[in-house]
C-alpha cells in the first residue's frame, strides 16, 4: 500500500493542478470577455466612422455640384463678356471710320480756295435774287 504522506502529497498536487486549471480557465474567460467588449467598441467606432464618411461624401457631392454650377455660370458670363468686347471692337471700327470721314471732309473743305468760295457765294446770291424775282412775279 502507499504511504499516507505520498497520498496526501499527490492529493494536494492534484488539487493544486485543478485549481491552476480553474484559474487558467477563469483568466481565459475574462480575457475573452475583455476582447469581446473591445471588439464591440471597435465595431461601434467603425459604424460611427462609416456614418461620418457618408456625411462627408454627401457634402463633397454637394460641393462638387456647386462647383460645377459655378463653372457653368462663369462660362455663361464669359461668353456674354465676349459679346461685349466684340461690340467694343465694332465701336472702335465705327469710331475710326467716323474719324477718317471727318478728316476727309475737313481736308476737302480746306482745299477750296478763297476764289472758289467767292464764286460759290456769288452763285448763291444770284440764285437767291432769281428766286426773289420769281416770288415777286407771282
């Protein structure tokens, strides 16, 4: 038969092993519960991030739409300004033509000699006297 001390020692060793296994199992369970809570928190954080990302993407889409509208508006106004510059260019051409015609007329007027002007003045007086004579006869 076995020595009673050995039996007690083996029993104590068995109890210690059982207690160590129980402690190990409890530690593993507590660690797994902690990991589960961490994963739940991570999941919540990811969901929150997804919602924020959706909001940011919606705002980015709105901003992009507004930028496109602004670009279209600028292009429309640019084409209207082009028409205005074309009109200014036409006015410049007309102004140049008027200036040239005025210069030509001025040159023609100054090219008449005093003798030409006197002859024309005399012809106008003669025509006026003829008209006055016809009025008196009527």
